[in-house]
C-alpha cells in the first residue's frame, strides 16, 4: 500500500519535470530573441553570451528613426485590418448560407472552398504577379488585401459555418414565421448570437494576414512593404545587424501575442477549422 | 394587371428558392477570380516558354516543360527528394513528440491549464519569419546559443546552417519546434473530450495502462490525429519563410524544397513558363496526398457531409 502511494508520487514528479522541460524548450528561444534586442551591439556580439548586462532601447530607437519601420508597421496594420474586414463580410454571408439553407451541391461547394485552403501559394503566385502587374496594383496594399483572401476566406467560411451550426435553428425559424426577411434573420439574430465565434475568426484572420510573408515579398517592393518583409531587409549581404533584426522581431510579435491570448479559448477549433473542439 | 401579379409571384418563388445564392455568391465569385482564374492562367502558361526579362513574348512549348521536369531536370529530382525527406521527417517527429506532450499534459494540467496552454500556443501563432530569425540567432556559428551549449559539453562548434550535411536537419529542427506545440494542443483537446466510461470499464477489467492506450485512447483519438496529420502535411508543403530566413535554399540545393525551387525559377531566373509547370506538378502532388487523407477523414465523419 505504502509502495503504491510512493509510486504515484514519483510518477507525478516525473511528469511535472517532463512538462517543465517542454516549456523551457518552448520559451527559451523567444527569450534569447528578446534579450538580444535589448543588448548593445557589443554585448550582442560577445561570446560566450552575456547574461548580465545593462539593458538598452537603442535598437528600438534606431529602427524607428533610421529605417522605415513605422511605414512597415502601418502597412501591416492597413493590410491586415482591411483584409479581416473583407473576410468577415464575405465569409459570414457564405458560412451562413452553407450552415442554414438546404440546397443541392452545398457539400460540394463547401468542400471546394476547403480545398482552396490546401493550395500551396507558390502554385498561384506567378499568374497573380502578372495579373497584379497588369492592373498596376504591384507595391500597393490593395494587392495584398485581395490576395490574402485566398487563404483567409476558406478558413473563415469553414470556421464560421461551425459557429453558425451551434446556434439553434428554431430562433431564426420563429423570426421568419413572424415575417422577418432572410437577411434580417441573419443580421439581427444569427450574427449577434455567433458574435464571439466571429470575433475569434476575425482575430485569427488578422494574425494570418499580419504573419504572411511570401505574397508580400513578391507583390511589394518599397512603398507597401509589410513587417515580415521589412524585417528580413536587415539581413544584408554584408552581414546581419542582430540588434535591429531582433528588435523588429519583438515588435512584430507583440500584437500577435496579445491577440493569441485573447482568442485562446477558440484556438483549437480555429486552427482545425471547426473539426476539433 | 394579372400578368404583373404572376411575374411578382414568380420572383417571390425564385427569391425563396435561391436566397442561399445571394449569401454564397460573393465569396465564391471572389475565390473564383483570385484562385481558379490564376490557376487556369498558369496552366496555359505552363505550355509556353516565357522569360519575362528577355525580349520576345510567349513561345509555344507543348509538353516540353513537363517532360523536362519529370525526366531531365536533375535539380527537380533532388528538390523532390528534399521535399519528401523534409515532409516525412518533420511531420512524423512532430506527431510523435506532440502525442507524448499531449499525454503528459493530459495527466497533470487540470489546475494550471490556462498558463500551460498559453505557452504551448505561442510558437503556433508567432510570425514565421520571426521564428526563422530566432533560430538563425540560435544556430549562429559564432555567437549562437547552440554552439555555446555544445562548448559546455566539450564539443567543437558546428556550422549548423552552413554545411550541406547539417543545414536540412537544422531547418527541420526549427520547423519541429514551431509545429510540435500545434500537434500537442489539438491532441490534448482531443484527449480531454474523450468519454470516461470506456476507461472505467477498462479499469474494472484490469487492463494495463499500455492496453488502455492501444485499445481505447488510440482508436478514440484517431479522428483528431487525422485532422492534425492533414493540416500538417498540407502546410508542410508550403514551408517557405523558415527556409528563406535560415538558408535561402542552400548551401547548394540542400534545403531547397519544391516550393522554394519553384519560387526561385519564377522570381530569380524569371522562367515563368517553366515555373508554372513546376507549380502545377507541385499542386498535383499536394492534391493527391491531401485527397487520400481527406477520404480517410470523411469516412469518420469529419469535414464531411452534414448529418
């Protein structure tokens, strides 16, 4: 009997120790990023790494003063916000249609929308580049606002469909019987009821737009450069300025981390597009 | 008058029957114009030779681009091998490690789950370019943490991303760091939603914990496992940011997966016809693999028809 109690305790301790190892492995690399960003150039380049040093904000000041970091930040904000707005409008309408109305081909359309999400962006980037060039949209935020719909819209349609399905159908049906039109049943009843889910969808959409790199690399050149592309600009042929690059990286992560914590409850559902709760 | 009412009635019926279309059409129209149309365009382009920086327009090449890719291009073959190796290596390790982490956390988290989840979630939503920067910093041969730890243990420094032998495993390790938490998070959610009754029955019947895992946990968790596999496989083909920041495909072509190879053909060499053909080959490969996984999922009722 005694032995069993001891064994359970040992097992528990081992499990906790393993969990601690997992979290150290996850947290250590981003911590190195943060520490490097608040070191002077001399401290950052010293080896072995310094653990005790005088922290400084000079890297942050420098990227705002001497590089167009503010512009990158604004571009990222504009692209991600406008894209999220478009995704929420188009996506909620389509998701509502797929969740509520019965019509032939609904499953095939939903499946087709899902398959768009699987497409590797490289597969479409050459024609998209040519089309954007001919429309004179290269190096404008508009090209990114439009193109980010390719991956965000299918994601949002699937996720929101699962949120709409959780609302009991009867509420809308009674409204329809009372003479409410389909569109006002959607706007006045379904939309408010699904609002928490839609907010989560919007936040995830924003994060995906904020993080996107490949399209931004190819479709922008100087004026519309977004944060991820801007930060990689600190990698030069002559070498990397670690201070600027890590400071830029930390600033790019701040909104992502805040949003992630906000949306945590829906994250599993969000990342699997509604397949796992 | 009579006619007017009939027409009005007709439109009313039409509206009732096709109201779904008004909701669905905008999104579908957008997707057709930004996905289907470009893909059709690139399919046509893939049968032509077109170098955007050289003078002269498109010239008909027939199936030459595809023939070259499949039978003559040694770089395609090496890139294909790198892709398969990358895919198999990262996804299997992420899956195994993620499952172990999920099982550990399922045993202990109940009280502190909020904090643990937040930590687990960080790498998943982090900007991938920044993940690349973090790991480039870690791998740096002169001042990186990894070589610092190696020096503790008495090993000589390694040029992680600079040598053909270690570059690919280095990129894969960063990928594994980034995505194992994703697998763990989804599987943990799956584990926590499992019914309790089978476990109680197993306990009564005196099943060992290994038997419980094999005959109860594993089958019950398999839908969540398949979802994770599908998402990881399809996203793995898209890996670009990490490679761009860490190695740019090098040294040589040692880290150049198909995705990156296609990008380089299009936007470094400007052979747009050939790159389009490459992108279609990639698309077909991804589609076949994903379809197999999706069929498996649908037979279990996930991503499937409404019930």
